[in-house]
C-alpha cells in the first residue's frame, strides 16, 4: 500500500515549518525547469524539496493555470471608495490604466480582514492580471500570502513591509506640520492620529512628535488619540482630548475630514480657531480651503499617487523590476493656523 498524500499541504505550511519566506518556497517548487538557485542557496533548495516530498505536497494545477491565464484586468481594493482621498487615487489609477490598455474594477474592504480576503479571492477567480491594494495594514501577513502566489500587486496610499508601494512621504508631511506649529509658537499640541494600523497615521504622527522631541518638547500619550479618518472620528477624538479641560494650543488631525470634526468639537467647547487653538489637517481636500476658517493642511499628490501605482503595476506585469516611491507633500498655510 503506497504512502498517502495530504492534499491540504500548502506552500505557506512548508515555509512556516522551515522559517523561509513563502515566495521563496513558491519559486523553488514552481521553477518549471528554470534554475532554482536564482531564488535560494543549494542547501535551502534541497531542504524545501525534501520537506515538500516528506509532507506530500503537490502543486495546485488549477491555480497554476489561472496564473498563466491572467487578463488585462486590474483589481483595486480600497477601504471606502466614498472617501475623497481614495476616490481621487482611484481616478489616477483608472486614467493610467486606460493609457496602458488595461481595465480596472474597484471594491471596498471597509478595512476588515475578512472582507479583504473575500474580495481578493473574487478578483483572483476573475483572473486579474494584477492587484492594487489601498488598504494595507501594518504588521499584517495577508499580503505575504498573495506574494507567495506570484500574483503581481502594488500598494497605494499605505505601505507595509518591503512590498512595492506608491505613497506620499507621510513622515515628511508630519515634520512639515511640526515645524510650522513650532514656528507660530505652539507648544502644547494634540494629535488626532487616525487608524493605528495605517502607515499614513503612524508616519504623520511620528513626523510631528519627532520634530517636537528634537525641540526638547515631549507630546504625552494622552495627547495622541486614534480614531477613524472621518468627521465623526475627528469630533470624537477631539472630544477625548478636550474632555480633560487641559486644552491644547494646537490640534493636528491626520486627515482633513477629521479636522472638520475637530472644528465642531472646538466650537462646542467655546474655543476659537486659531486664536485659542491652531488647527491643521492633511491631504488638502477641496473643502479645506472653503471652510468658514480655511484650513491649514498638507497637500498630498493623491491623483499622481494613483497613476504611479498603476504604472508600476504595469511594469511588474511586463516582467520589469521596480522600486517603491514616496511622493513629496507640500504644506499649505491658511487661516486656521495664521494669526494676523
């Protein structure tokens, strides 16, 4: 009686057992006649093959056929397309896709892991030629699984790990805000930091805190409040800061819509902008300049970000090597942080 094979053995199981990146295991076992030494040392190649044989691994032929029958269709996954920033990024993606003879379709994950997994599976089943993720989470292994399948993809707006991405230089943007607040004499800043798993939130917050630290001013943990990137989230975060009665002299919201929510909270607490509290947002959405008190903000190249994400993906799909890009932001100073 021959040795039984376990059809549930996966590339990831082999990679985890050997402590090797899943994409390396995939390339070695799916080398299809090419030299596996391009991907790993001879000893590592042998260890992978030995364990695959021992565990009874065999390739998923159907999945392999899907990978070789990719189309000119690009799947795009974002948290919420109703978000102005993401909608603008997607416009750039779509514009560049048309120029490259590609078609796109977009779906929302709502920043939920189960949604993203389901939407990604649906797109792969539709034989997309590549994927663009606008909802990357820090410290998240999901994208490693996609990389192990050798499906071309690019991250946009947010980044994680070493995956190819096109983002704004959010750390620099945060530094621009910190330097501006110090230049107008504000020392007691609160930060509405956004979602803790988003690189945008982390880097913008870190940029401000680093500038203040370099000036010998610490920003205490209770002055950094996380919450959704929308007006309701901004209002709730500002309320949390103001509830103590120790009012800051500046608030930095890592998203313009959160800044709008913060403005409502400041008004409810009887505080004027910028006389009592300077207010700064991020992204320079059209509403920023049209607010009752025009909003100081950081202009992020959202449309260009989308274009470049698609262009890099097209290069990857064509077998070219690419590197991640960080686009330069610009500080736009308006009345919310300017005292006449």
